[in-house]
C-alpha cells in the first residue's frame, strides 16, 4: 500500500479549492477505504417566498418550461441563479448593482401565437 501524503492546512476555502483543482486526491486519500455517507435528517435549504410577476411574464415562463418539460418554478430558479452568478462575476460594487434594479421591460408577453402546448 503506497504511503499517502498529508493533507496540508489551508488558510481559506479559496486556497483549498485551488489546491484540489491542481492535485490528485488519490495521493492524499485512500479511496478504497471510503464509505458512503447517508444523512437521513438533512433538510433542503430552500425558503418559500411570495413573488409578484406580470401575468404575461409568468405566462411566457410557463411556455418555456413546458417546451423544456420542466416545472416553471425550477426553470425560474435556474434563470435567477445564472443571472446572480453573472452579476457577481462582473465585480460590480453594491451601489452599481442597486442602480440596476428596475421593473422588467418588454419583450415579455410576446410569446409566438400557437406556442402554448396543449395540457398534458
């Protein structure tokens, strides 16, 4: 059995991410001894909110979700997560981000005629 290298101490999560992105974990961990972990009491970390959307925007979201055969709330979460990630990636200040807040504008509500699928 090969001798494993000791896992270094990390000063931050960023430093640890960089380390594991550039090193093979099998040099440090004997994966043959690993066991599957089960967490039966783990609760999803979601929170229920109330969100008001223009009816036409919600209708278009539902059309897209229907075309993709996914629940519209799941699609909305994906879209929101993508946009949040994009905005943080731009390195804008809090003030710059706040200045961008406004109600969505058209073209929502412009779904092509006949694009609604018949109910399942």
